[in-house]
C-alpha cells in the first residue's frame, strides 16, 4: 500500500507481506542476553539513585545523534582503550558522571558554556589528533536548553516521570513522549530520541510503561537502511537512485521515509510477538555489525560478532527474504540526511 507521496517525486510503500514474513522468521529467533543498560563502562551503576540515573540518560540521549560527519568517524582512545561512535560518547558520559554527577543537574546545564562541552567531548584519534563532534555548538545548545526548560517548567526533574504516570501518551500532552517535546533535543518528528530514552528508562526500571501498545522503535539510520534492503519498505526508482547518488533528502522526504519505516517495524513487531524495544536492540546491533552500510556480511560471510547476534552459520539468516540479497539494485546505502540532530 502507498503510505504517502510528495508531489510526484517520492513514493514510499509498506510491504505488508514482507513484514509478515520477517515477523514470522524473527519469531523463531530467541533474543538472548537482553541488554539492561547497566554496563558500568557506559552507564551508571544499579546502586545509583533513580533521579540521577534519569538525568544521565535524559542528557546523554539528547546529544546521541549522528557522530560520523563528512565520512569522519568519532572514534579514538579514552583511558588507553579505543572506542567508536556511540560507545565513545557514552564512555565520555559515564566518566563525567563518575567524576561529578551534578554535571547533569539542570542548574549546571542551564549555565554550561561551549568550552566545557568541547573539552568534555574531545578524544584523541588514531593519528594522535584531538577531535570532537563536528556539531559541538548544536550539542551545547541542546544541553543548555534542557537545563533552562527543566528549571522553568518543573519543580523537580523527576516530575517528567511522575506526571506521565507511566504512560507514553496521555490526554492533554501529559504522556512521557508528549512531555519530552518541550525540549529541543526531543522534538524530532519521528521521535527517535524520545523512544530511545523510554527504552533505556524502562530497562533500568525507572519508567514502568502502562501503555505498551504505544511503543515505537526509535528509527535511526541503521534501521532505515535495513528496512529498505529487506524490502519491508519500498521507494520509487527515482528515490532509490537519489540515495545511490548521495543527493540530500529534504526534511519532509526524510520524515516520510522514517515514519513509514517506523510503521513497518511496528507491524513486524506485532507479527513476531517481539516487544518493539527488544526488536530495536536486535536490529540496531544487526545494522551496526552485520548489515553495514558499505560491507554487509552477505557479500562475504558471517563474522563472529554477527554470529553472536543472529546465530548465522555461513551467511546472513535473512538471505531468503532479503530483497537486496536477491537483487543487488536494492542494496541501498544510507540515505543522505546528515545536517540534523534528530537521529
């Protein structure tokens, strides 16, 4: 079915049959080792107060968006160990938390300066050069916005949890996802950061969700790429060529694509019986380690890391259903929508 289109230039379709087949296949997989997000290399210990842990995740997810820019990865050495992408970001986060948990308090964020943020997020890359995320001013603005708006709108930061009463969406904008929209970092139309935060907080038993039917997968670049390759979402030929040519998407094109992907995965979740947040864990790991942008394992063979995720033996477990494996024209790279803090 056609979900929507922008003029006559872009069409996006959800393939319900493919969603059902993928859901059925996933049903047979046993999702092992559910991540509780309690690894102290990246997250606060279980002994920490819920209030402090909530603030840590609220702040870290707010700046958890594209770390690769102009094909330059955010990676390097932290305490003599090499970290890449989100791992590097959260490693820096937990080091700051262990050094000074009050760094994440709204009164400090409201007055934070860009030099402090730059120093915090600077690492040394393989060449020995000091680097930090290229949009450091944006991340500074997002952090400052959280501090100012918590001080202005809440007597206590944890009110964001208590007001929601465990509902993701409620009348009069009192659901957890609704409340988060007050912050600039959480205003992305596809609500990627908001649902990522909800996932973290549920896993840490801070947010007890009373309306699980309102759960959505946080749609990042990995999940979008996988959906197009598997064929649960289709785009027209012109749009596919646009992705191959690395032509930048407009805001509305990106929103249309990702909302369609989100709906498709919702169907996959329903067909498989797998909780959307657990499905997201699996797909994110699969996209990061197996169905990678440039070198998906179906072009070579399963790696040890991919075997741990999917249980594959010689090749990807999705080869029979994957549209891109059957026809390489659908082996789409990541679409170009980089100048954003949404994803």
